[in-house]
C-alpha cells in the first residue's frame, strides 16, 4: 500500500507517492518514472523495493501537465507517453526530482543512506540528479537521456549500476558503449550489465516491451547492489 504526500515547490504542490517497508523505517530510494508516469508497473516496482526494506518516494512528474493516468493497455501508449515527455521541460522534471530527494532525505522514516533509481526517462533523470546531489547509490535502467548527459559523467562519483539490452533500438549497442566509456572513465564504482537480446524498457511487463529473461536477471542484481550500498534488504 502507498499514500500520497505533497512536496512544496516554487510552482505548487508536487504529488509524491510513498511506500514504507514492513518495519516502517529504512534507507530511502527516490524512484523516477518512465515516460508513462507513475504507472501500475512503477507502483509494482516501488512495492517490491519497499518489501526489500526501503522507504520509496515516486514523484508524479507530469503533475504540471494535468494529464491524468495513461491507460497501459492503450495501443498508442508509447506515442502518448512520448508526447507527454516532450511537453515536460527537463529543467522542471529535474527540479521536482531534486525537491523530492530533499524531502525523502528529511523524512523521519528514513534511516541510513539515500539512493535514486530510474527507468527509461527516469534512468536519465536519476543520472542527472546524481550529478548534482549527494546520493549513496544510483541505479539506471536504460536511461534514455544518457547520450545527452555524458558531460555530467565526471560529477557522478557515487556507486552506480546501469542496465541495458543488447537489442535496444532506441539506444543501440554502439551508443551504450559510448555511455559505458564516459560513465566508467572516472568512476571505478560504476557497473554495467548488458542483457542479451533485450530491447528498450525490457523490465516493463507490457508485452510490447517485456523481455522475461532480462527482467528476471536484472532485478536480483539491482536488489543486491542496493543492499551492498544502502544495506536494507530484508528479503
């Protein structure tokens, strides 16, 4: 179960979904959405992380657009998600993510470190946040904006884990290798995991994107990485 908090920003009240671990307290994780918003899939992953021992905040980044929830069964889900992402200025999304991180860090339920995890759109946003804010761990699933953010790589010194598929049409393997080179050049704590045959958004259970093998392999690695650097895994 989750509830919704509000974080005050210069533009108004930002809705932030919150999940608590069974113990009620634990390290914090900022979870940043795909282009489809705080969808059922993102909520499911947030619940998984909470069960593993984390206090999870997932800001509703489209709140300024008054877009409502996307129908994940819509045949044009990808097109509608891309249209929403294009309407949202990156600077606004980044400001909201940073405000959410500040609120998470100050939350009384949070004990220990604070990390950031993002998927697709959120994977790039999480990387940008980690370049500007002190976080204890970064997990980025196929961060779609990463090719445009590599000038920030030197500022990301935190332990990081990056998941990519080798059959990603949006981020081809040669682009992924450029990302790897930039992100690991000055950070020996950056890890890359390539998933053979997986396309973009392979963790999303929607049949249009899902790669069961890659998703099943990546998630335990993600939990182990977070446990190593944040130390909350409860099983």
